[in-house]
C-alpha cells in the first residue's frame, strides 16, 4: 500500500513568537514542500502559543494506563488527537529551538502525549518497536552557539534526544537542519540562517526526488 505525500504536519515549539528563527524556517520549509506538491494539506500545531498541559498525577493514566477519571479521559482524548495528526502525516516538520542544551518543555510535553504504549510503540520479544512507519521528518534546530562541531558538541543534548524520541515510534528518516551561531551577532546569524535554508532545500529536494508516494504505515 502507498499513500501520496499530501499530509504535512508542521509543529512549532518556540516561545519567541514572530521573532523566532525556528518558526520562520518551519514556515519556509512548508512553502518548499507545497511548491513540490501544491495539493498537500498542512496541519499546524503551535506548542509555544497554545501549549499542551504537562502530565500530572491526575492525568498521567490517560497516557500510560487505562483512563477512568474525567481528567484522565480528557488527557487520553488530547493524546488521541495528537497521535491522529501524526498518523495521518507523510511529512513531519518540527521547529525545535535549543533551550538549555535540549528542547523546549512544550515539545517534550508533545512527545509525552504521542509516545503511547500499544499505540505508537510496542514491546515484543526483540524489544521496543515503533509503530509509525513511513513518515519522513525535517527537524529545524536553531541554536545560539555552535554545536555541530567543536568543544560544545558534547553538550548537544538536543539532536540525539530528538533522534531517539522519533526513532522510538518508528520515524527514522529524519533530516536535521541546523541554524547555528544565532547569538553571535548579525553576520553570524544571517550566515546560520542561510546555511539552514540550503539544508532545507536539500531535504525537500530529496523527498521530492524519491517520488510522490511513500510507504504506508504497516498495520498489526
């Protein structure tokens, strides 16, 4: 079974509003994808402007157990909606600015709601298996410093963490885009954004070159 590359899920997690570098690059990525496939449908999820509630003792069973109380059922319903957006996506675009060497808490909370046992991953004899197959991802990482090389590379807890979280649910075709040295002055900022734009163009071109369809998710 195959499905057309016509569902784009665009997620922003910056709290910087319209001044956000990652937010601007997510929108540019979406426009690149639409240029390659004008019939694509885009779903936007703004975790910075409309944050998802953090899990609490009153709500966590809605994700990790059997929902029974009203609070748990509300949490399960939200999780169902977020997972449905992801399941329908063929291309996932995530704006993930680096906050304190990792990701925004808003993005972590989104993952808390979509990493759900027996729904997006399952444990078998060989260990955990991701159940979201066939989704391609482009992750926009904006960073104040330089972390892809040099002495700060060892404290990059952003990209390895995102790679692990996405891979855990079966999303392994991931292009990481780096907008770095944003805090090093106007020239460095412009250079970092220009570099990110070239990476975005390459990522979208690769998706387009692979054809207009991607493998559908396998159903158990």
